[in-house]
C-alpha cells in the first residue's frame, strides 16, 4: 500500500512550502530583497515578486536599489521576471513597476544576451502595445 507514503510526501511538500513562505515573509521584513526576489521566483509567485519590487521602489533611492537587485539575478531568474512583467504591464496599477524592470534589463543587458532569453520574442510583442 503506497497511500501512506504518498500522504507523507504530500505533507512534507506542504510543510516545505509553509517554511519557504515564512522565510519569504522574514526576508521582506528584514529588507533582504535579493534573496526575497530569488525565493519568490523559485516559488513561481509573480504577485509576490511584484510586491518585492514595489517594496524596493518605496525605499529611498528605490530605482538604484532595484537596478542593483535585478542585475544580480541569474539569467533564468531574469527570464522568469520578464515573463511576469509582461502580465504586470497590462494593468495600469502595476505598469510602472514593470517598466522600471524593463528599463533595468535594457540598460544592463547587452542586446545579444537579451536575444538569448527564452520567450523574448513573445515578451517584446506583448510589451509593445502597452508600453
């Protein structure tokens, strides 16, 4: 009978998810934004990533801090943020944050490296009408 094993695995996954969410909350409270961004991206939480970006932008010199944090993300994390911001850009409440991230990516990434991002073509096509 594998039911018990499956239940234990499901419970372990749920406990791990709760621990990660608590860690994310602590990171935000401690203003450790880079780790918070990385964790929110790994949890595949676009809304949480947006909340982290909004928190960064509310800080003094928010744009500068945003640039510092976005630049330090790995390529796969930047790709994830790019897919998230396509959706954010369609909403007038979140478009400013999306544009701030787009600006940072365009400033700090070479065009050739941006072309290597997975989904860049569809992202640009989706961004153009709202930008």
